[in-house]
């Protein structure tokens, strides 16, 4: 029922109860110095396309489109620059992922894939479905480049 999707509230009671218990336990701890983690500005939902009109996207030499329908919000569309078996650039042209969770993967993973020249990068914690869909979209573009 929940394969490849986040649960839609079926375990909400457990989340509330155990969240309350965890909060009460943390409140009993002596004051701790904490550092806030920052990932910078997260992208909003990115829709450069009008519906499914991929033909309006300009592709330069060595650029390929790839897509996946496996994202939390549906389709993820990427433009990959791929030359000499090397991922040169990845642009996410369309996504509908959750801003606080999936957007972290959308912001981080393309650069990691370029730096490591592979789609086999670590998943972003909490955004495994978005991570999988992004990897699938980039792999789809690379497959086109190799044909």
C-alpha cells in the first residue's frame, strides 16, 4: 500500500505519541550546546515546462533529457550534459517534490553526481524516493547519450 510513497497518515498516532515522549525526555536533559544544520536556500517546485511539452527545451551539443515518474510529486525531468563518459552538468528542469524533504535531494544530489561522475551517490536521509527518482532520471539521460 505504501510502496515508493510516504505514508499518508496511517501511523500518525504513533508519530504523535513517540514524538511527545521524545520531547519530554529531551526537555529533562541538562542544557546542551547545539549547532543548527544549514543546507542553504532550498529550491521551490521547479516547473520550466508547460505540461508535457518537452520539445520547448533547448538542447545543446552533448545534452540529453531524462525523466522519471517515480518522484513523490510525480515527474522529475533533467537535462544532463554528458561527454566522453563524463557527467559535466545536471539541471533539474521539473520536479514536484516536497519543499522541506525532497528539495534537499534536488539541491544536493546533482552536484554530487557530477563530482563523482556517477549516479551511485548516497541517498539523502528522509528523501529516499526523491533520490531514487533523480538517479533514474539522470540514468535515463545517460542511456540516451550512450545510444
